[in-house]
C-alpha cells in the first residue's frame, strides 16, 4: 500500500535532493523536496518524517529540527551531513532526531532507519490516542462521581440518621461492581442496625444465585446454601421486603438450617429492584429478636444505595451495546464520514472513508482529512469547513477531486456545538454519487 504520509527532504543540493527523492518514491513513500524553508514551513504540522541536511545555505539543520519538533512533536527526523562531528550528532539526537547519517547515504541503511523512525512515530501516536481515551474516561468517571455525591447529599438532608452510613458511600462508589460496594457498606449497616450477619446476593435472569458477599459481626463465620423455597423465594413471591421478628417461631418458610445453628433470631430481607425487576437481595440477621423493626427505613435506604452501582453497571452494559450498534450502523453507511476536532484532525472515521482514502481506520487518527482527500495540507478553495466555522451552520459543496480520481465528490460539514453554543467538533461527510449508484 502506498504511504501517503509526508516526508520532507531539506537539501539545497539539487542532485542530492533528487537522489533522496527517487529512493523514497521508488519504495512507496510520499517525499516532498523542501529547497526553501519558508515555503516548506506550512507542511511541518502534517509531516511524518524529515530528512535534514545539517548545513543548508538558508537555515541550519539544527534550527530546522527545532522548528519541526515545535510544530509537530510526533514528527521524526534523520540528520544527513557530509561534515560529521560528534558535537553536532549529540546535539541533534538530544533535540529529538531519530538518527544521524553521513554522506554518501547508503540507500538500504536509509530505508531501514526511515521504517524504524516511522514505527516509533506510530507508537507515539498510539500512546497519545490512548491518553486521550483515558482523559475521556476520567471525565465520565468524574460526572458519575459527582452524580453520586449529589444523591448522597440529598439523602442526608432527608434523613439525618443515615449520616454515619453515608461516611462510607464514597468508598463504595469507587467501584462499579455492586459486590465491591457491598463489601464497603455491609459493615456500616451492620453497625447501625446491630445486624450480626449481612449478605448481598446477585441473581441471574432465572433467579439462581450468581455471586454473594457476606459480613459477620461478633459471630463465627459460617457457610449458607440457598434453598428453592427459602426466604428469597418469599420475597420473590410478594415483591416486598420481608421482616421476621422471631425466626424461632417461623414455620413457612422455615429458617435455613445454618441460620438456626448460628442462633440468629430476627431477619430483614430486601429486594434490589431496577424497573420492577429483582437483580439482587439484601439480608440482615441478628442474634436479638425484633432487631430491625425500628430500622426498616434505614435498611430500605441502604438497599437503594446498594442498587446504584448495580444500576450503573446495567446502564453501562446497555450503553456499550448501543455504542456497538451505532458504530456498526455508521461503519456500514456508504458516505465516508469522519469526526474531527477544531484543528481539523481526525478522531474517528467510518469504513467507507477508510476505503476511499485507501488507509486502515486505525491509521487515520490525528491526520488531516484535507491531506488524505485533496493531497494538500490546507483546506481547498470554497472548503465547506471554513463556511461552517464562520456561520456555525452545516455547509455543502460538490467538487471534482483529481487526487482521489473522483469526478464528482459531495463534501458536507456539520458543526457540533457544546451547550454554550461554541463549536467543539465537526462531522465531515464525503459522498461519491457513483459509489451509491454504480
């Protein structure tokens, strides 16, 4: 596949520049001879690699290297000179050059270093992309945490008796795993209500037990096996909480043998519901009779708190499923589509655009659409992007695109605005009517 990334050749010796140009173009690269730095300067932000002669008549190679790295930190550079010395080699490498070559240049060695330099650039861009993704996840996590803190504050205003319980909410909410939240909160609710044994159980769609976390206070831990017709079945039957003041007198449903053996005498059982569907159970047991009658409201609030991480987990699953469906739909649309930032750099592209510019989707991140579509680093004349920036409204043109050999290409730019009305991103579509109706 032809590599359309720009490789600038800073060489004022015409024969040397031509030799380098022929070597690169014959091996699938896209070289541009930069015999004049002023004219080449606009290409620096889109340059993948620069071959720089150390001694140029207009500007020193070291100065060009510094300006390249300032304009485009991801760009790589190889210094080439016929007057090598240790000081200049060390200086160029310290400034970020990938390698230092002496003239006459060995073509095989040059091509090897170019490949390695571009590989390092690809790795650098991948790391940058991952950092951007992590920043986005941090924003989402911050929003979720802020929402949870707000819920906590509202609950504190309604019920002052829950103050001690809410001291542990932040710890519990650091995890989207409801069982991890349960591990943090079960000790607190046990202390508040006097429960000696507390458990949080997640169930599957068939209501079979999936996972459970237990907490024992002032009693010896024990194993408990769920039963088909136990307390959980009674809650499922009624859909309501179950408060039993004296388990020793309970006949139907009878206490679990392990509960009786531990001399536990009272029970509070609550279902954790989301849209009338039970996804989990909270059970509290005490060595004292009628231990939970005065704490029913607190336990109900606690059950609601335990359901928040569970609800968030389910919503995340639905959101992830919806995201996959949406991306699949966008990917299968015939027009090429790209999402760009304010600097016109591609953040996401669909399959049609990838095929149009003949470049894998994973390699498109950070590149400029104008370079890939029009073969130039800056927008074309009458570019709809410029009009969209000025008016804040969608813009459309139809043009001939010789770079992609498309006789009639429809370009549309749709600005995406934030709540304050400022443009944050652009959706750019590229439609070849011939591709729709061959």
